[in-house]
C-alpha cells in the first residue's frame, strides 16, 4: 500500500473510482478544472492509496484556516476492510494538524449507509443534530 498526495493527472482514475462508489455523489465541482483549483488551494492535503499501481482509495481534504473539510472518502469495494480509509483519514488529520487545523467536518449523504456506518464507528467523530446545512450554487444563466 502506498499513500500519496493526489495530483491533477489522477483525475480520470479518481472519477472512475468515485462513479463506482455507492453513496458518493459527483457534481460540477468534480470536473477537471475545479478539481485542479481545489488541489492547488490545498497543496499536499488530498490523498490516495495505490495498490499494485492502481488507485483504490481517495480522500479530498481542504481547510479554511480554522476547520478541515473532508470529501470523497472512497475505497474500491474489493479493497474494503483493509484499513485504507483509516490510513487516509489519519494521514489527512495529521497534515491538517501540522497547519494548526485541529477540527474537521465531513458531510455524508443520508442515503449512504456504508459511509454513515464508517463515520459512526470512528472514535472522536460525532454526528451533529444542532445544525442544518444550507448550500448555494451560482446560477448558470
């Protein structure tokens, strides 16, 4: 297993992984240009796992200077249960801590039972019932 930072060249393989991952929803922000902008704004934080030269897990990581934001934690179905998600999570949190970011958030779709179960099983992570998330999207008129 090899954990390394994600690069723009990884985009096609990551898209393929994300498309075949249940409970992961792609949006326009996952297109190549926004993806590259995200990586450039958060250098060295987004990570992947390679196994025999193949990308089998990913985690996009960013921050606003105070809070970390985790997205697209995905592990290819045949590779689940081998600690890849935990390895990515531990490494991402360590990298954020080096930047002085000690609190992170992850947004999990309600209809993603495997993802929900993973996060509920993580020590130190708890679901929030005190907030509701609202999002906006720039009009494409």
